[in-house]
């Protein structure tokens, strides 16, 4: 009888931990992700300099466009070789 009672307690404990993990695991991972994000932002801020946040305010972004005009110069790039198949 003691053996069955032990097995029953182990199974109940297993399922209880499984249910608790379903409830608390997303919150725990979210908390860990926020802490990691905060840590990376702090490290990035010290890497880029202290005034980086002050320089770029939201809405003050500027865009740079690449030139759509291609330089079609008639420079000699290379030599053209015509290959023929040998049978």
C-alpha cells in the first residue's frame, strides 16, 4: 500500500508542476526577456556613446536615398572571349 501511495504522490506532484509551469513559464520568460533587453540596451548605449539617445529623438529621423542614376561609362571592363565546343 505504501508503494502505491508513493507512486500516487509522485504523479500528483508531476502534474502539479506541469500545471504550474504552464501558468508561470510565460511570465518567467517574459521577465527574463525584458531584463536581457534592458541589459543589451545599456550595453549598446555605452558602446555608441552617452549622447546617442539625445541625438535621435522619435520623429526626428532622416532618410537618405541612394542615387538611382547609374554611371554608364564606356570604360573597358575586360576582354570578351568566345568559346567554341570541340567534338
